[in-house]
C-alpha cells in the first residue's frame, strides 16, 4: 500500500483542496539570489492553498551579504534557517529538519509559481507518494533569445518526460509526504540529488506522479558561461554518482562519447522544436547544443583522468 492509499485518497474539498493534508512546508534553498527570492516569496504568498495550512522555510546556504539581509527580504513571509554545508541538497535537508508539515513542497528561489502551484501539486499526492509539477522555461524575449536561452527552452526542465519516462522529478517543483521523505532519507551532496533521491524512493516501492496543472516558471540561463557552469556541475555530479554505483572509467567515457554523438540527432530536435520561433533562435539553439555537449565531453574526460581543473 502506498502512503497516499494509507492516508486515504479521499474526495477533494470544493475547489480541489486535498482534505487529508494539514500543514504543508514549502522549502526554498537560497544563495545570493535576492531579487528572485523576493519575487518567489511574493508569489508563494498569493497561493490558492490556505495561508493557515502552509509554512515557508528559506534555507540560506551562506549568502555573501549575510543572514540579516536574507531575513530582511523574507520578513514575515517565512522563516530563515542557516545552512553551513554548501549545496542545494544540504540546504533542502536543513529546511526539512526545521519544518513541521506533514507534506513537503520543494521549489527553487528563482522559480515563479503559478497561483495554483501548491494546491495542484498537493492534490497529486492523493494518488501518489511523491510528485513533480510542470516546469516552464522563462526567457526575457521569446522572439530574440540568447543562445543559452534557446538551448534551455528546448532541452531544460522537461519534467513531464522525466516523471513519466524516467521516474524522477526535478526539485524545482517536487511534492512529497514527510513520512516518505523520512523513509527514503535526505538528499545526497555531490551527485544529481533529485535523480538520486527519486531512484532511492522508487527502490523502496514508492509511487511517483505528475501534477500537470501545478506550474512553475524557471528562468533560463542567459549567457553561455552561466550555462557552462551548470553543465560542469551536472557532469561532475553524474560522474560521481556513477562512481558510487561502481561504474568504471570505461562506462563513464562511453556514456560521454554517446553525449558527443547525440549532437546530430538533437540538432534536428532543436530545429523542429515548437518551443522556439524563427530560424535565428533555432540556429542559436543548435550552436549552444554543440558547445555544451562538447564541453560536457571534455569535463567528463578530465574528471576520469583525475583532474577537474578548467
């Protein structure tokens, strides 16, 4: 029996609110993202889910301006906890430890949640043990994207595919019963924490769901250096996860040769994508695709050879 079944997948209240959930804890990891955090908190304060049934925990990961500045931004909209260990995983874990809800919702500090994001995500927990919501990539000008924006518009945050085909959800929009989170354990640091956590949950028999009407917008990276920093982190985390799973150098290198050779077929995906308008944006996406896949190939080879220097 799943957790959702044990608490009873009862009929929803009028308006779609899950009746079996009392307090919900929204966990927001944060590091030096002050303006986005302010916007995110404002939108969380406008949620359709009742105010008296939710709390917001901002887990600050050592922001350079100090904790008092973060507390000032948060104000009465949430509680701030200080997290010494760097990493989004440790920040989320600390947020959970400081929270009191029987259900937990994770969101990134730069995300823009739709007014019904929380309500719709929690509704999915009536038939699942944990769930992911829809994540839309947000760009400044859809008609004239940067190369990084064009790339992420096509290839980033495909959460419906992640949930339905790969059985994991990104933590930019994730909902879970506390009892499930406690049983699975916290997020690991140094590996793709969302993929790793969901894999452990699935191995324990917990069921994942997709909340199609629970929507957040996630801003795309605007510059290639930003996109390369993200790609480097994800590549090194993947390599570390492979090592922990007992995979050797041949496996890691073979996988990244496949990444390199994926440029051709994925270029066709970018050129045909309905998420892009105009030939210019499509060409930029293909160019960024080639750069990023080649960069990931190089980073993985340096990691296998024992050097992570750029």
